[in-house]
């Protein structure tokens, strides 16, 4: 492959950090699972035992088991790679501890120092085995009398601070529980170090330990990346492990890739294709999650009907079972209550549950848009809980808010929600300016979504259009003949831009001056030259059709829950919703994936006039307001 | 003597130059670019407001939409599709270069409206009815020196209102807004019956973009 380029940078939807290129974090449990140690007459698997409290991993292309130089190579065949391409490493528990130290960014041998101190302690008083918890208490007590214990205590504190965020804990992670998990983890490590015959703890002759080279195990490992045929980008694939020196069998693979910052699982498509992050923000309970549920339902059901059949790209989501966010959203995750899956709720005629900031349940969905004969593009719709911008005192909520803010800072486009419901008016509407303070100075396209639009357009009837036009009939795409003689769907530009102007007038009546405010704000944020020309702001009325929906628990209170009535409500919503796809298609038209036009056969006029028309339409697409 | 001759020559040349540039401008003003057309119900007429107060009907000014209509250079016919209007009908006869017949233009606008997903609904029918009313009567002319549009044929219609509203800062063939009262009451009545919306005429905003690549505003 001559044209092999680094992976695209992407934004992790969990923590909002931007990740460059091939930087990827892999969980290495299969590697540790190769390692068995004899304890109390039984063979114990190191990987399985450690996995309960701590996830060991490594950065792609980086050191494995403390060995710095691991080969990384391109391998796309289904067969195992030959043994001479892999790096030979010998390993013992020392290497495992070293890897954990590297992962926690601790200085070398910090963790080992603690373990050795413990082992030595145990040796002195045989028959009396103490755990780390008592050791640390003891150190704290002895510090007063003897200064030589102070360094040990400092190291212990440093290790605890570094390790605690990465420990696996239950949902209620209070301080005591975290400490318990931490001490269990250290105890397990110590037991393994003692059980490993290759590790010899020395006395006080300067060296801390010795590795017996004859008893060391050997492994062959190599980082493997693949190159996508569609984009030509190389993407980290796995760590290949071979235990058999002949290379015939015994191959293991570490395939679970994670974000290097927050260590949450990532979808495989990240980095392979260009990512466009769309921030969906707005005040509390204005229907952001409902919009996402309706949009997903649209992608599932309607994108293959009507004019959408002729779209010049495919729109869908890939391998949702591998993506934690999708699992949450679709309710694949078993442990969760099904009502907490927005899609299930939408499909069954119930209100979507309110997004709880503390439990990081805000969904960020990844859609893959594949244009014909072109590279696919990932569109990530990130739902941010409305409280993210308030002043929250709650600790975990504050952390989630920081992640949300960071995510929004890396957005490539914004969907700003504003509710048309007069009951939840309209504290948040004026606060977009405040929210944008943190943003970098870049001019990004922004769509103002008027959610719950059925309040302003009862039954979808648009009063502004003389009561004669129903918004459900204005389709964002229409079929048209294109230059290559094929019939394609194009973005219905002129009708949509008229609709945007009407919706803009509505927004002005709900929150006077909001459009002028937003325009001024984006002008500030835009580049200095010709900023006014390039502002991309549009207003869309959006209705998910959920006006007839009821609350899940309210329905339960009436006794028997009726499935068929829920289905009826869903069918009604499906027929009544409008404007769900329009903002997304608008973005695609801005990106040039969807061409603009009007459903009409070959327009007359010379080439110059056609070009002029393209320019005018481009202007209409960016800024429908009259200057 | 010689000085006088030279002065005369210079004056002649200057006059010729002015004439030349004017004719060039007139030529350039022949419509061959893109016409932006926006239609509102119930434009800003005093008469309409008075009527509204008398009959206690509500007459809001409502935008129908904005469409871009391509103007052909050589008045070619634009295919035989029923939805597309023949451009040679819109632009009258070949000799009157800058004349636009408002009836077919409005019909072309209605065609665009129908094409863009609305279909042949009640508004489409109203627009085509209005277009039928206007056909053969109202023409839009580029005036001499390419200064402004002029609306011809409106005088024959029943309207005390000044039929031609022009935004003053615009010169040349760039932008104008026209108020067209629809004289036939039955068209309006049919529309208000079907849509519960009372219309009493159309306001049409026109803006012309030349097909020359650099000509946002010719100076």
C-alpha cells in the first residue's frame, strides 16, 4: 500500500477529548490470560484474577510488558502472521508490574517498592500474613517515630492516587469501597509476585529483586494494523500474541480498543473515516433525547421509502453492539431497565426518560454516511444533558459536565434546541451566548431546532403558509434529474430555506432577538475576514410526534399495561412527526455530500447562469435570513 | 479655428462614447441571468388594510417562498414538461429584450413551487389562477439607461393603489418589489374557502443576478 496515511483524528464521545491518529488503547487481558501461576497447589490465571479489579492495557505501538520496542506491521490476511515478524519477549510478574506502572504513569519501581516492602515484612514475621490495608495504617503510625518510613508512605499515597480512577468499582463508588478494591488489587499483585518462580526478592544489598532467566516464559507479540480499502487510512487492529515458538498454533488476540484518555470502548470505525461531531445542546427537557430517538427511528424505517430511496449515499449505523453508547440507546445492555433505552420507549409509545447527568446516560450516537464511490464519513450526534452548563455542586455531575463541555469544544457543528412549548419557556434560550464563551474561535454551522413544534404548528399546519401547507408534506429531499442523466434525490433547497425563514419568525416570537443574538455571536466566533458572509445558521421546526405519549410509570399505575395502545401511539407519532431529518440533511448539503436543487428536470440556461445559480443556492444554504 | 474644430471633435467623440457605453449597458441589461422571485400574500397596500378593517378580516403578510428562476440567453424553449413553463412565453417576443410578462413568470414560479415538494396544492392553484388573470396584461420592462424596472399594463386594472413599489436604494436592474392586486374576486374567494386564509393580492419581490461571473453589482 503506497498511499497509507495515518488515521483521522477523532473525538471520544465519552470524555470529549480529541485523539490524534493511531493513538489507541488496547486491553491486554488475553495476554495476561496466557500466564498461569501455581498457588496453593492450583493453577491460577493471572489475567482472570486481575481483571476483577483492574484493566491492564497499553497504547498501540507502545511497550508491552515493559519491553519498549514492539514491532507493528500491516497484516490483513486471516492467517496468523509468521513468527519472524513478531517480537520475542520474555516475561515474568516483574514485567506485569512494570506495565501497570507505565499505564498509571508512575516512576519506575514505585509499585514494586511497595510489593517488596510487603514481602520482606511478611518474611520477618512468618505465619502472620498482613494485607496492604494494615500495612498502610502501620506506616502512618510509624512515621511519627521513624523517618525512614516516610518515603514508603509517600510512594503508597502516590500509587493510590494514580490507581484509584482506573479501578473497577460498582455503581455506588464511595471512598471505602474504592479503598477496598484498591487493597484487593495490591494484594493480588503481591500474591502473584510471590508465586512467580522467576522473581527472587533480594535482601538489602542494593538490588530490590532479581529475575531468574532460566525460568522466564517467552512470548511472541506484534501490533497489527489494517488499512481500510475505502479511505486508505491505517487503523490499529489488535495485538497478536503467539506462545508457541514454531508459530503454528497458540495465537491470541487483544482486539478491544479504547480511548486513551477515559479507557472506554471505541467503535472500530473511529479513525478509519473522517469524523464530524455534532453537538446537540439545549436546556433541560426540551426534547433532545426524544429527537435522537425519532431520528434513529427515521433511519430505521423511513430512509428506504419515498424520495429517500434515491439519496446518493447510505445512512445507517454500524455494529451497534460494539458501541457502548449505542448499546445504551438501543437497550442492548442487559443490566439496564428497558425504559431507560430511549429507542424502546419511543417505539412503545412512552415518554423517553429524562437524561440523568450523574449517571452519564447522555447518548452520543454515531451514524455512518457512505456516499457512492467516496469515503464514508462518521457523523456523531452528541446529546449533552441540559444541566451541563449550570453550576452544579454534585461531584460526578461536575465531571460529566466537564466531559460535555470538552465534547462541545471539539464540535464541528451545533444543533441548538429550543422548545416551542410555552410551559418550558425559555430560560435557556438566551443562554447560548453564555455557553459559547468557552468555545474556540471557529465558525461552525449551527442549526436552531424548534422542538415540540406541534405547539406552534398545530397538526403540522403552517399558519404562516396561509393554513394551506402542512409541514409534513415539505420533504427536505426531492427527486430530480442530475447532470449524469440519473434520477437522484437532492436537498430541496428553496422550499427548505423558505421554511427556515418561517421558522425563524416563529423563534423570534418565542424568544425575541434570539436570531440576531446568535448571528452576532457567530460573527464574533467566526474568522475576522468576511465572517458575515460565511455564517451558517438555519432554523428548523422539529416535531417527534410524541404529543400523545404517556409516562411509563403513569401507565403502569392504571393497572395492566396495554401493548397494543402503545403501538397505536407509536404509529400515530410516526405519521405525525415532521422535520426530523431536515437538520441532518442540511448539514450533509453543506458538506457537499448531498447536492442542492429543486425537483425539476434539467434547468434551462447557460453555463454561466447555472454557476450563478449554484452560488446563490450556496448563499441560501448558509444563511437564509435577509441581511 | 483649429482649436474650435478640435473642441467640436472632442465633443462629438464624447457624445459617441456616452452613446456607445449606454448601448453597451442596454445590451448588458438584457436578462440572461438568474431572477430571484419571492412572493408574499397581501403585500403592503393601504387599500388592503382598509378593506381588512372594514370586513374585519385578518390580512397578514405571508411569504410563500423564494425561488430562483433561470433566464435563458437565447430564449430557448425549456423542454416539453408540463411543469416547466416555456421560457419564450415568459420573455415575450425576441425583439423586446428586457420585457417580462408577469403572468407566465408567475406561472413559472408556481411550477417551481409545485416541483419542490408541495405538489399542486391550493396555493399552487391560486398562483396559477392569478397568473391567468395577469396573462397578456402586465409586463415588466427594463427602462432606458438600465435604471429601473417599469411595470406596464397595470393601469387598466382596478387599483387606486400605486402598483409599483420600489426600494429606492436600488438602481439598475437589481431589485424591485411589485404589488399586484388580483381583481377577480372569485379567485380570492375560492382560495379563502379552501384554506381559511384571506388573500387579496400578491406582493412580488424580484431581484436580478446577471450571469456574468463578476457582476454582483455592476458599476
